[in-house]
C-alpha cells in the first residue's frame, strides 16, 4: 500500500508540475515524493500506535523506530512487509508510555 501511495504521490506531483509549466529537477521531485511518503508512513504509524494504546493502555515501551516497528508487527498492528527504512524515523515513548515522539529523521 505504501509503494502505491509513493507512486501515486510522485505521479500527482509530476502531473501538477507539467500542467503548471514549472520546470523542476528530477531530484527535487524525488525529494518531495520522499517527504510525502514519510508523512504517509507517520500517519500509518500513528494509527497503529493508537490501536496499540487502546489495547494496552500505553504506547510501546521500545526505544527507536526499528524496535517500535518490530513491536507493531509482532502485535499485528502493521504488516511485516511494510516498505520503509526504520532508520528514517525517530520513535521515543514519553510519560511512562502515555505519549510518544515520532519524527521523520532526514
């Protein structure tokens, strides 16, 4: 699903640029598409984290995005074949699992 969103986002950006007659470097388009994909991934993580919170009364206590992703996969809150690099994200639980920080790290 994430790959489809990335592809769709990139196509929409390209079509918008072509229609508006704005010339951009392909690197800029790819960077923008990457940022859009990161925003989509963060929204999906937030949804999965909220479901985890409902079930457990706290957010995952794992520090780091890779550990958070592993916890969400084990709990079946996200699928194992999620296309992302966990190193691109920062996750840290706060206030004894009652809150968290989740950011794109690029």
